[in-house]
C-alpha cells in the first residue's frame, strides 16, 4: 500500500524543501499553499499524515486543523504542526488540544522530519493491518455465528425429522399388524373354499355357494388393499379429485340397495335401514368426485353396520345454502363425547368390549381427508351406548382446484365386440395373468400374440405390422414396460399402448406416463373397463 501525505505551507520554498527532505520515503506527496486549498484537497483524498504550518494568512494552521477534523475522512488523521514563531509551550498545548499529534519547530531538522514522518507512516501501516485483521475477524465471527445458527436449526430439524420418523415407524408397525390380521380373514376364506371347490366329493350346489363366498372374500380383500393404498396416496399428496356431474339421489338409492343386500348376506335383518333425501332435491345434479363421495358414504355406512348389532341406520342428505349436507346415523355402541375427535385419527376406532370389530382403523381418517379434498368438513355427534351421527358437507359449486384436467369420455362398445382377424400384442410374463386376459378376450375373436419380456414385445411390434394394439404389463423380467413402450413408440408412434399394472401408487418413473402411454388399467382388471378402453382404438 502506497501512503499519501499532505504538506501545507504558504511559502513555496518551504513546501519544496519539505518535499525534498521526504523524497527518500516511499510516499506520495500533495502540496497546498493555503488552509483553504488544504481543506479542499482533504475533502477528496485520504491522507496518512498532514504536515501543517501554523502561520498562514486568512486561515492559520489551528483553524485549518479544526476544519480537517470536521471531515469524515480525517477525523483521526495524524497532523504534525510546523512553526518558526509559535514555539512556546502554550501554542504546542493549543495545537494538541485542537487535534495535532506532534510539533516540529523551524528551521526543521531533516533527519527529525524524516524520522517522525516514518514513525507515523509505520503507525498508519500497522493501523491498516490491524483494521484488516479486525474486519477479517468480524467476518469470521459473523460466519461462525451463522454456522452455529444453521447447526442449531439443522439439529432442531433433525430432531423433528427423527420424531416424525419414529411416529411414522409406529404408524407403519401398527398398520402392518392391522393389515396382517385383516388380510388373513379373507385369504383364509378364499383358500379354504377354493380347496372345497376342487374337491370332487363336494356337491355342485355347494360349490356354487362356495364360489360366491370366494368372490365376496376377494372383494373384501381388494377393499382392504384399496383402503391402504388410498391412505398412502393421501399421505404423499398423490390422490387427486376428478369432478363430474353426479345424480346424488341415484347414488343414495344405489347405496341403499347395496347395503340391503349386505344386510341379508351378513344376517343382520334385525337392523332397519332408512334413506332420507331432501324433498326439494328432485333429480339434483351435484358437481363433485362421484367415486370419492361414494367411498365416504360407503365407509360411514360400513362403520354403522359394524357397530350396530340391532336397531336402525339412517342416511341421506339435505340442501343447506350452497352446501349439500350428508348424514349417517345409527343406534349402535356410540362413542364417548371426549373421544369424538380422536376417531378421525389413524387406527382409532370405537371400542365395544362385547364385539370384535374388524377393519384397518383407517376408514374414518381417509373419509375426513377426502371430505376436505372435496372442499367440505366432517364431524360426529355421539353418546356412548346410544349410537352416533356422522355429518359432512360438500359444496354445491366445487373449488377450482378440484376441476379435473383430464375429463374421461365414454365409449360405447359394439354389442358383439366383433374384432375377428384383428391382431393385438399382450406383454405379460405371468402365465395366469395372460390366461385371464386371453379368456376374457376370447369372445372378441382377436388374434393374440404374447411377449413374456420387454425385449420380446419390442421385437414383435417391430416384425408384425398387423398388430393394432398393445396391452403392456409394467413389471417385465429384462426391462420394464415403460422402457418397452418408449422403444415401441419410437418405431410406431401411432400404435396404441394400454398399460396394465398392479402398481396403484405412482412413482418417479411413471410420473411422465402420458408421454408414451395411451391408456392405463390397474390390476385386478375389470373386464368391461378393459374392453371399453380397447374399443376406443380398435373401433376407430
């Protein structure tokens, strides 16, 4: 760093003399012939030292020093006073009080001038280094403080994450226990009655009855699986609402008939089911997600039947302002008022010491989340031993966020499904799954080619231009259905591909599924839905 000093004297000879004396010291020198010039220079330049003559016209050294001290650049700049007249102690004292750091009498001794200037230059150098070190220390201190704060925040977040992980682990353990118990019941029924069905000694009439038992148990098993998948989708925010017009009177009538049938199957004829709809509703059409609304009512009615041994169950809806308010009321075991909030939590349920209640404990939690996704709210009024009444609302005008971005179109199937001599490709590695598809499509007359691997499906699509549609399984031995579909589409972009998968939960790989896939069906496959989707492309 090159230091700069200012020499102030009204005598030009003195200015040049001092400049010559200091030529051996590596500094830059500015000269001012008056106090006014000195102040003006000091406004625009930072000086490490000022040599200031006292005796000057108009503005003497003392006045010049006062003006220098008023400048922010020079509040602490060292100033050495020089004088041939004001050498008495009183002037030295006045100079020190005004802000000078030293005094040199005239005529000046060159060695003393150089020595004193060098001392103050060295002091400024050290002061600059010290300021730099202080600034560096302050910076490091600030960074360290920030790191400590970040560390504390990270520690706090880790503690929260650990607590959440432990809670999630507890939920998972509880869920596994519940699911293990609940799944065993339908599976035991399926395996047991299936064994009886293949027994040649069992009469045909009994076998038909056992087939119904197997079918009902399979539906119960699928319901349990769907329930846990819905729970997982709600947890990850993947469950979406799809809005369409719905005849709610028709939905309620359908549910009434369904549960009347369930009532007979489960031998609960001592329960009377009542349906009550708003008399002003008529054929009222509600814009909502029909599947999720049906699921909520189904859950609440299932619960009512579970917790009611005998008595009555009422359900229906009423129009209230801009809301539809649904209700399900029973005369069952009821819930203590202090527990009515908890039953909407996961794995919480009303306890009846006299009855073993089946279920995962997720139904009400799922229903609450679904109601909120539909834009409404749910609550319960209950008294232990005197039944419960669940109510929830659905807006008559749905929230904008609930509008479906991909409305589904209905395609009417031809009555005979006549696709004789038409060719499709089924990519499926599981023999039983392929056999099911083959038998389901037998009546259509389709010519079916089978691929057991992803690579084989690509080769068949390439070498058989007569293939008009592909049913693609996702889980294949070599590379999966997404990769196979991508390769097929790169060769034949017009060839429709319908993906069939047991993975009801989305993952990172199939987030972009609509880029390659034309349709998707989930396992277990509904035959009519599959035919409907195939018809969209085979009947074009």
